[in-house]
C-alpha cells in the first residue's frame, strides 16, 4: 500500500514538473515579420541584412527565450520593386525593410546629406558613423520617416565611394564632357561643373541595359556593384574618381508594427 502511494506521489510530482516546464516552454511569444527589399538577394546590402542582421537578431532574442521572430524574407521584386520599399512598408506590405533613400529626395531630404556634402569622405565607415550620430542628435531624419509611417532603425549600408564606369576609355572627369551618365538621383549632382555632362536617373538593375542600348555612355557606381550586376561587361573602363561614399540604405520598420512590439524586441532591433 505504501509502495503504491509512493508511486502515485512520484507520478504526481513528475506530471507537475512536466506541466511546469511545458508552461515555461510555451511562454515564448512568436512574432511574424515580413522583411522586404526590391533588390535581389545577390545585392551586397541584402546579403548583409539576411546573412548578418537577421541571424544576429535571432541570436540576441534566443538569450532570454521570451520572444522569437519568424521571418518571411521577400526580395528581388517578390513584393515591391527597388523604388517601392518606402511605400511598401508605409502601407504594411512589409514589416521591416531596406529603403533606398537616394530614390526619395522629396520625402526624405535629410537622408541625402552625404550626397550633397562637398568633399565627403570616401571611407564608408566614417560616413556611416557620422550619419547615425546625426540621426541621433537631430530629429529631422526620424520625423521624415514618421511621416511615411515608419521608424528609423539605422543606416543600413553606406556604399563604397563612387567611381565612373564607361563604355570607352576615360582618364579624367573632363572626358565625360558631353556624355550621358547614369546615376541614382542625388549623386547626379557630382556631374555639376562638367561641361555638357547630362545625368540620367536610373537604378542598378537597369544600368546594364542603359549602357548596352546607348541610353547612357557611362554609369556612376562602386566596383562591387559593377561586378555583382555585371555592369563591367558593358562598361569595362573604370575611372578611379573617388567621388565619395554615401548613405543610401536605411533599415526601417512599419510604425504600426513597431507600436505593437514588446520593448525587449525593440531593444534588439535597434
């Protein structure tokens, strides 16, 4: 009889512990987030976001075990095109994403600070640190994104210093006189002062065709992009102009999504 009672007691304790541990395990809250960018996953900044930022967030959240994010990553036009990330996050098509700010001069003017700063540094690390410090000190950057229903997280990527890639050999910026040059927007200001040079606005995915079909004679970009997007195939001559590194990628979160996130998750994302 005593043995039966002991077995029953042991069984009860085991069931109680099992229930307790089960409650702890089930206490973890799962959060679904859609991450977007219009550029394909071969783009340098998308690789960094997917291969470093997201795993790092997961790693930090796993330390407490209270929250877990289940990511749905949608790049390369699955949800939005390169110029559509700002609008996509604003409308809730994505929860978090990489906004190419250089496309949005009117909506996000302060994000173009490095593109319009004379003699900006060619060192991407210096520019990235400076822009993040400016964003912390001056509320305008955050306010501009708030107007687009978004919260500023960080300067996602500062691009390597711009160089010139041309169909024909160029030895100096003067060789661009009378030429048409592809650029993203704000950076076309770098052509000011070059006699007869005309800037043609475009994006990395279409620079190749723009050069190949003769819409432009040259393109303004950085070496990694020239390789990744194969632009060097049609514009094989590079002028090392060191025009400057610019902040053109900002990681943002939909403001409605942000408001619902636990503080612990916000701390990790920031």
